[in-house]
């Protein structure tokens, strides 16, 4: 049961000699209210008691379980807030706890009370609240504190406002919040500094409003601010990212004119961007400024610049930079060495690449692998084998290096030499892996050695290896060319179970061979399997399946395959159109065949004579010839009909359907081309003359 406290007032002062431990304290009362519905009396008490009551909350509230404490804590604070001389620190503790718990409504109410109380040190505490909430990622609550502060025209320091602005920009909050804070800062008379404007510019750049950011940048002097290194970095980074590199270089010149000294962050950000944009002159110029300012210890900047120089085959400049690094006691990275080697190899200067590695004392295997791959790629296998031996002597060799040589030999059909390298690989305690098997299968496939390839493939299956897509492509095409179709199907099923996709051309070839065997059902099952692993079925493969189904008189399956074909967005070619039109006519799908024929003509395709004859026979037999007259007229205008028989079919068909005027027009066209009507058509002509 709730008990009511007596008015919390002391009737008389305690003697000074009474122990402080015996005095009444509000903290004990406050503690009891957390577990009971106590009605507190608002009678004023001493400031010590009020502060003590509120400070008891400090260790009671926790962010892990705030709900169980919030209600009772608010009651305590309500009681304490009615006491005299409540300090700003007291308010601050409770507001901060509520902000961390996300209780925005209660927090804002207490903030308003805090501002109305006009406590000593109120401004400092508001700034402390904003900074603490921003540090915890409570930006909505920090905005609430800011809003209360500026609405009461409280003077906040610009540094505190910058903390809030910076947090909003970093967290990618909506730009409206950033703009609101900036406008309020100006409205209450707080003078922005360069950090404030940097936050605004960064927010504009993040939103893609680069021109607005440039406008703010140009107006900084009118606001009494001088752009610093961070300002120029933000502007140049955004311009480079938007492919406005020329403007970025002009901004760089402005930076030099005003004497702004770039910091390390500027160099690390802008030089790689200029390299990526292939503006080497600007990158080198800025790099020299960095060296002159003794800020040359950032290896990533060297790395980007040297790689870019090598990509542009400016090897002399790249080598000079590497030598300068040595003078500065900086060790070139492996990526730099690889870039130099690749550049030499592009120029076919393999000896210079080898000398560079020797002079630099490079032992990293990546650089040697780059040289090895270039030698193999240009067919310089003798030099590659020699280099491989030297790599082994230096200890800069591994399975990957051996696989490079094996792969290139197999791609060139040098399977015997590749097998010798594999034997040396095994002797060197390197077991063949999936990359090795993939290369050997490619070699056997290129040589047409189907038995050797299948034997090796069975070993791959036994070891449960996953080959690369190129090896599957070569193997399946070789098996199809040697008419080992079911073995090719087995390979495709294995690779599909491993989640590997097949080249579209290889899959189309496989489907065609299966359909020619009359196993269309197997082809349809493979299509479903291919779709599940991301291998798309080509228009040609669909055409083969539809043609095979037509030969088996499976009209319903044709419709299903055609629907799947359209659903996958396949583009029909002339062959597929002809197959589909013939199939629909065979199954007496008159309306559908007419629609497809019109679409075919609309796409600019002309059917072959066999397809056109089948279509005309179907339309005449069903008295629907008039439905395709516009398309037929387009064919006649472009190429004409193949023979007089088709003219006779059209004229007789139109006449029987009652379209005598159109029939007469076609008769005139036929005669105009010098073709002779048959007897039936002449009979119609004679009948017409007699009527006239």
C-alpha cells in the first residue's frame, strides 16, 4: 500500500555538532520511490537533498534495461525538480540518461524545464549534452537539445554546433537536418567558421549538389573564412568523382595561389583520384609538392602513382620514383614491382624486366609470376622454363607458378610438355589441384583426345574437384564434335551440381546434338537445370527444342517452351520464327500463327518459301487468308513471292473468302510480274469477264 510522506521540511535547524550521518537525506526517500507508488510532497528542501535524490539515479538507470527504471526515475526527478536551486548538473544527468534510452518526449520536457530554471552553467551543459549524444549516435536526441537551446536564444559555441553538423554528415543523415542546423546557427547570431562551412560543403557533395558546394566555396571569403586543406580536398574529390577533373585542377591552382598547405589526408585522397583519371601531370606535380613539404612517407600514394605511370608505359618516371624511394629508405611494395614488370612485358622488354627484379633483389613470388605469365602468353616457353628454374633456386616458386606454365602449354596444345611439368611438380612435393586438372583437360580437349580427357574427368569426379568454366566449355564441345553426347551430358550435370555455368555457345551445341538424337525430353530437362545455375538458353537452342517437339507431335510442349522462351526475353531470329510458324500451322493454331507471322514481318524478317507455303495452305484451308494480307503485301513490295503457285493460292483463297477486290489486285500484280495464272485462276478471270 502506498504511504504518504509528511511535508519534507525541517522545523528547526540541527545543532552544528550533530553528526551529518544522522541528518535526514532525500536520497533514501528517493530510493524507496523506485519500488512503490509514493506521492511526494512539493514542499521545498535544501539543494543538497535535491541533488542527492537525483544523483541516486546515476547508477540505477541502465541502457541495457531502461524500461524498468524510467517511470520511477521520472517520479523522483519530478519531486526533485520542485525543490529549490536545482543545479544544471542535476538536470544534465537525467536528460542524458533519457536521451540514451531514446525517451525523446520526457527528455524534451525536462530540457524545457532546465532552460526555464536558468541554472548556472546552463550553456556549457547544453553543449555537453549535444556532444555526448552525438558520441553515442543519438543524433535525433542531439537535434532536440540543439532545437531547445536555439529556441531560447541560448548562446552555443560554434565548436559544439560543428560537432553536431559533423555527426550528421558522417552518419549520412538527410541533408535537410544539416541545412536546418546551419540556418539556425546563422539565425541566432553564431558566426560560422571554416569547419562549419566544410561540414555544409561535405553535405552538399554527398547529396550530389556539387555546384551548390562550389557556390559555398566561392563565398567563403565573404563570410570571413579562408578555405583550408580539408575544404580543397572536399571540392576536388567531388569534382574528380564527377569526371570534372579539369575544374579540379583549376581548384588545385587556386589552392597554390592562396598559399594553402595541403595536409597528409589531402595528398592521400587527391593523388590517387588524379591517377585514376589518368591525369599524370597533375598527379606528379602534386606529388612533388608533397615531397618538398616532407610528407613523403605515405606508401599508398607512391603505390598509386607508380602503378599509373606503368599503366601508361612511362617506365623511366616510375623507375626514378622507385630510386627516390630507396634514397628515402622506403621499400617498394610488391604491387609496385608487379606493375613495373607488366609494363616491361607490354613493351616486350623481358630482359629488362628480369634485370629489374635482380637489381631490386625482389623475392616476392607475385612479381616473378607476372613475368612468367607474360613469357608464356607470348609463346616464349623456353624462357619461361628457364625462369621457373631460377625461381626455384631463389625459393620464389609455388604451385601457382607451375600452374601458369602448365595452363599456357595446354592452351597451345603442348599437352606432352605440360605433363612433363606436372611430373616435376609432383616430384617437388606439389600435388596437382583443380587448376592443374582444368589445364590438362583443356589440353586433351584441344588435341581431340576424348578418352584421355574423360579418364582425367573421372579422376576429377573421384576427388570432388571443381574445374573452371573454360575447361568445361572445351571438354563439352570436344565430346559433342566426337559424337559422345551422353558423356557430354554427364559432364554438364556434374558441373551444374557444382554450381558452375556453361558458355551459351557450348550449351546450344549440346542441346542441338541431343535434339538430333531425338531425345528432346532430355534437352528440356537440361534447360531447366541450366536455368537453375544461371546458364541462359539461347534462341537457337529453343529453336532446336521446338523443332524436335514438332517432329514428335507434341503441340502442348511446344506452347510451354515458347512461353518460357518469351519469359526469358529471348529475341527471335528468322529461323526460330519459321520453325514456330510451321509448328503452329501443323497444329492448326490459325490465330496464333497469323499473329506470329505479322510480328515476324514487323521485325523485318522474311520467311523462307517452305514456311510461307505451309502458312498459306493453313490460312486458305481455314478461310483466314484475309487476316494476313497486310503482311503479305509487304513481302510482295520488298521481295515478291517466290513462285506463281503462291500467287494462285492467294487469289483463289481471297476469292473464296469473298474478298474479290483484293483477289483482283493480286491478279494484276501477278500479271504485272509476267507470271501466268493456273487454270483455276484463269477460270476465275473468265468468270469475271463474263459477268462484266
